[in-house]
C-alpha cells in the first residue's frame, strides 16, 4: 500500500467490520487500530520509502557471489537490519553483511 498504508488499514477495518458478526465488529476495528498504533509506535510508518544502504551489486560483492537470485533474500535481510538499526551507517551495514554471510546465503 506504500504511502497509502493508513487509509488502506482504515478501509480494511471497515470491510472487516461490515463482514463480521454483530458481536465481532468492535474486535475487527480494535485489531486494525492496534496494528496502526504499533506501526506508528515502532517508527515504521514510512518504511515503504526506505532505500537500501547498499545495492544488490554491493551485497553480491560482499558475499562473494555473482549478482542474481540469491541477492534478493539477502537484500530483504539487509532491510530488516536497517529497520532494526535506524541510525545505522553504510559501513555498519556492510559489516553486518560480512559478519552474516553464511546466514544471508541460506
């Protein structure tokens, strides 16, 4: 949903509430509100706009592999690292990749 995650969450809550049994309507709305609250509290409301600190060529080089399909899962893990380390630097990210190479290639 990208930048539209908040209205998409509101729409999903409305659809769930409309489709729920009468006694489950409040729970449907509460569940989606809790999700939206958690997104904001965790500071990931703008995560859709984050750019990787390193690109696929860098990841392939650091892992000692040829660029290709193995790079995508590694880039996904790099993004997880970035979300866990919002103030992380490119150098720290490269250290993570080098340190985690065995796990990133699984």
